[in-house]
C-alpha cells in the first residue's frame, strides 16, 4: 500500500512538471505573459521539490543552481545597497525590479526536469508553434498589419507600420505572435540551437527533416524582422553547428543555405542600408555607442555596488544634460556585461560571469556525452552571448526566459537515455 501511494504521488509530480513545461513551451511562441507564468510556476515547483527533499541534482547542475540563486538574491538586494550608499535616489519601478526573478528560471527548469521531461510533447509544441509564428511573420513582413495589437504588447499601430523597405516596395518588420520584432527575432535564436542539434544528432529521419524546415522558418523570421544582430548571431550559430555536427554532403548543403541567406540580405536594399549604419551605430555617434558610453560613466561613478538592479534608466537620465541620452536609450547599456556592472556593480558582474561559466561547463560535459538537448542548449548559449554584445537581453523577459528554458532543458538528459530523440 505504501508503495502504491508513493507511485501515485510520483505520478502527480511528473504530471505537474509536464503541465508547467508545456505551458512554458507555449509561451515561447504565443505571448510574454504566458512565458512569465510558466517561469513562475516552474520556480514554485522547484521550491516545492527542494522543501519536500525530492530534488536530486548532479554536482555541476547544483553549482549552477546555487550561482543563479546567489545572483538573483544580489539583484533583489542591490537597490537597497545603492540607496544606502547614495548611488540611487529611489527604488526601481516594480516591473523592472521583478525581472530579477527571471534569473532563476533556467535553474528552475533544470530542477523540475529531474522528474522527467516530456520531450516529444515539448518538441511538438515548439516546432508547430514556431512554424505557425514564422508563417504569420512572413505575412506581416509584406502586409501592413490591419489590426490593433493587444494592449499588453504596449505597441501602437504606427510602430507596426514602420516601413523598412522602399516606398515602391515596402517591407514591415515582422513580429509573429509577439508583435515586437526584436522579441520575435531574438527569441528565434534560443530555439535555433535545439533545432540544429536535432539535425546533427537525431537518428530519426523525420525529426531531422522537421528540424530542417524549422531552421529555415527561424532564419526567414529573423530576416523578416530586420534584426541585424540576430541575423549575424543566427548565421554564426548555424556555421558552428555545421562544423561541429555534420560532415560531407550535409555540411556542404547547410553552408550553401547560409550563403544563400547572405546573398538574399545583400540583394535587399533595406538590409544593405541597415548594415551600412551598423558600424557608426556601434563605434561612431550612433545610438548603441551613446548608450554604452553612458553605461561606462555609471560604472566609473559606482564600480563596486552599482546604481541598483533596475535603476539604469533613472541613473542614465540624470546625465541627460551632459550626454544627451534619450528616454528610450537610457533603459540599458546595450550590452549585458556593461549593464550588469552599471546596475549591480562588480559583485553582480562576478556573480553573472560565475553563473554563465558554470552553465557552460555543465552543458559542454553533457554535449560531449552525446546529449542532444545539451548540444542544442550550448548552441543557443553561443547565440545568446553574441547578441549580448550589443543588446541587454534580460530587458525583454520573453527573450531571456526563452533562453533560460532551453538552457534548463539542456541540463536534463533523461530523454537521451531513454532514446526518445
């Protein structure tokens, strides 16, 4: 009887895990609010497992989880420290401060995944959802969006009607179900890694074919979103995957697709114009150059503890008279490391580097052992850090939480041992 009770209870836990991970997977495609709900439930479930002593973690995963929690705690405490030291004048706004909880989402997914991951269900939800989002994105790329976006997207119709093409041949930046083109394109990088890993390592032909179609859809989505950094990161991740996972004809075919995409970009007037502005944007008098210079100023003024997590915008705007920083550019330093240093000081910067270093080490170990989820997460990790050189990705929870989901799953190799992929 005791054994039967334990079996039923274990089944309920696994059902709860499958439901939470399924909700999280739907959020990767559908809406930021769904993603946040999935992350919050995953965190709550992980805490429940820890409290009831059901949590069994490998040593390297435990180290990553502890580093994630330590960084989250420091992010939550840093505004109080900034107020005490005079580095900040007020508490950050609630929505921005709450993003600290996103820091532990990857650790939470890694924890609850120890009870079992429904790989086929998650794969179907993500692949089907992203292919539908890609189709919608291509429609949005060619047609002025005829509907008002939902209020929670905080976008107006004029922003969605911005023409990235020419007057004779207008093109609109696609955003899929998310509407926001950068959330759409950057989120695609998170999913691109796992799709490439399935192509390179799965033994099931139909899954490799589906993954190949998905990769094409993701690349077209990024192309239609006119996201320069995302396109560069996507091409880099694809080339890395081809060199790492494929040989012979398959590698040549993949490189041919990458070259074809580059040619398509070079032949598109709007893309040529955007890339022409990229160098000045980073190294001249462009927006990112200005945002980064203000970030360095904040670092020099408050190097040890920063201005407090979530306080980058008010701190940057305080320099507006001298630097000319705008309200839009003041949100972050357009670089994850610089923004983390400016907001959470050297303490936060070291904790962030530790968390990512431990994650990379754990993923590399599992990749070498032949885990498809780990290989996909590792490719996603590379794409994240390419993007992070010119974007503060945690500012968009839908992007940050997408990567966290993939990384957390990468630390679980249950499906690999059961030959489910």
